[in-house]
C-alpha cells in the first residue's frame, strides 16, 4: 500500500470512528472555532489539573479533514503535560507550513497522516481548526500562561 493510501485510510478511520468525540463534565476550558470557507465547526473542551491535559473532547461538524484532525489531536494530546501539548500544537502548525522535521512529525501520532494537506492551501484551515481551538483552551487555563523560566528555545 502506498504511503498516501495508508494516510487516507487513517484519515477515513478517524472520520468514521472519531476518538474522544462529545462533551466532558466540568470542563476547565472550552473553545469553539469556525472555518466559514468550508463550513467546519469544532468545539474543544478540556480538563486540566494544571500540569497535564487529563481529559479532552471534541465536538462539531464539518469536512472529513477537520473532523479527523480533531479526533487525532484529542488522541495524541490526552494525558500529556501541558508543555508537551503546546509543543505538539506548534509542530502541527509547522507541518502545515512544510517546515517540521521528520522526527517532529513522528511525535504527532496519527495526525502525521495529515501532512499531505500542506499541498492544499484551502484545506490547511480545516486541519488546523481543532489544534487552534486546543491552543486557545490552554491559554484560558490559569496555568496555561508560559512559565517565566521557559528557556527551552535553542
Ligand atoms: Zn473543512
């Protein structure tokens, strides 16, 4: 099976059987974003103890790319430290610009299968929607502000 076909399979699978779709009780942050160009709507809810994203869920409707991306994002971010989730969001954004390294892309799990979307400018927003919503959720958390001693940049 060609790699492109394999990626198509993964995207279709997430679209047909979305992971972590729905709502969560007592969410600490929620954001709904729209992509009017395509008609996508994605709502992200998450719970956090201040260190990790303990629960995450997505809801909404739209094209297969937007919905599959929300499922993949939820799957890879659930249970991860907030700092790591922030990194994954950044890597996904870089992948859409074609500037992420192979090593970085591998950290995205199934979401790596969306890298082909970078060739279709009109669909990038579809793929980015849930990651942007997650980013906004994290910023709404009291603990989501970047730490003072954040010196990871090299
Ligand atoms: Zn779309």
